[in-house]
C-alpha cells in the first residue's frame, strides 16, 4: 500500500475525487471532497499540504452551503493558485464556484460562482493552458445522456464560457464508435501543437474514447474508441516536455467495473499507442469490506523529474505515489 495523506476516518468518514498540484518550491497541495459520504449535506472541500517533509493535518477550505460539495480542481494562474469546485445535491443541480490563493494555498479569497455558465469550468481534471494563453477546461453534461464538452477562460479562470461540444455516438448500435450506456464524461486534455488539442474520455462503453480538435478546442471530431480499457471511472493524462504522453487509469474493461488496479501507460506517438509504464497500486481487496478495492480518480502530475499521483484509497483516505521518470 502506498503512503496515505492522513489516517482514515480520523477527520471524516469518507473522501474522494482528489486533485494534486506540485508547487515550484517542492511543496504539494491535494484537494478533495470529504464528509459522511458522497452526496451528504455535510460534505465540504478539504486540503492537504506536503511541506517537503510530511503531509500536514488536512483542513477544510470551502463549505459555502448546506449541500454536498464535489470535485475540486487546483491549477496555477497568473496571480496564484485557483480552485474550482461544484456545489449541489445532485449532479444536474451543480453550480461551479471558484476562489484564489495568492500565498501558495494558505489562504483563499475572491469566492464567486460562474453566473453566466453555472456549472462551468473544469469538472474533475485540470484545465490546460493553450499555446494561445487561454485556459481550456474539460467539462461534461450529465442531465440525461453523458455528453462531454470543453469550456474556455480568457481571464485566468475568473470566468469560463462554454466553448466546444465533443460529439459522441449514442444512437447507432453496431457502428465502430457507438458508446453503449450513458455515454462519455470527464475529458482529460492535452495540446500536441498549437491549435491541435486532444481529449481522452471516461465512458460507459468499456474503453477510453478519444476526440481531436484542430482549432484549439472549438470543434471536435466524433469520439472514437482507443484500445485502452475503461471501467467507467476517471482517468488522467499529462504530456511531458519531451512530447511523451502519460495516461493513468484502471485498465479494466466494463461499465462500473472494478476500480483496481491503478496503472500508468506511456505513449511516444501522441496517444496512438501505449506501453506499460508503472503499476501505481494493485491492491485487490478492501480488507475492511472484503470487496474489490477502490483505487480511483487519480490525479497525475509531472515535476522534479518524477511522475506523481494522488488517488482515492477505498474512500477512506487519499494515497500518494511517485516514481522517477525512466
């Protein structure tokens, strides 16, 4: 088992959906939602900080209503660190809120919602900064069918506007790109060259799907299946300065299939093919429940010549893993 950020159940019964951010001074921030359980009204946004020696005691940094909070996303902006998170009893009622830290995560200010795009901005994984300077955020609609999209910000995340819909085939069984079940959500993005943006999608179809844009995310091709298995759980991806693309996922095929093991794959051809890179965690069972372990919703960063990952560990803690890039 990889090291945990905090003792399970010491601060809250459950936690999930972490986002890891590595800072230039060697510190790390990891945000997640936590409380009695997902969808409980007491769930808020919590933050753990690694000070270069150890993970500090987690602290609650956002609880703005007596409703569940969800899916915090941390990302650097010109004036500091921005966080976007969701609030709402059900996903269809989500509203996005954001706040800014100018002191490395110690204090937060400027809390506000996205009035013109109520559930806008990143939904689970980080936005990417396009070579144009804008921030492109992965998002999705879950009010009925699962439909992925991207939002864009020209003001460092103060606001996001809906920008590009990612087409998915939910109506033509028997065709190669058909997605059975709910559809596709929670894109992860990268830009291979200026204007050429790509997305991997979590799906209900047993595989990660992909879509590509040649106009900076404004228009997209219809999503098509990759050869990478997907269990209808979150994935993450990041491109290194050398052009290699790293993908982390549960390499398990199926709709709501087991969320173990958790592995990293690497691509030398912009995601056309992958080879195994590392097994982050292959714990098979949750010893407390006897059920399959949940090693899910990974957040992947590159920093200091290392791959670094934070992920949900059985909903009771967040685990951390790192390895030097080979």
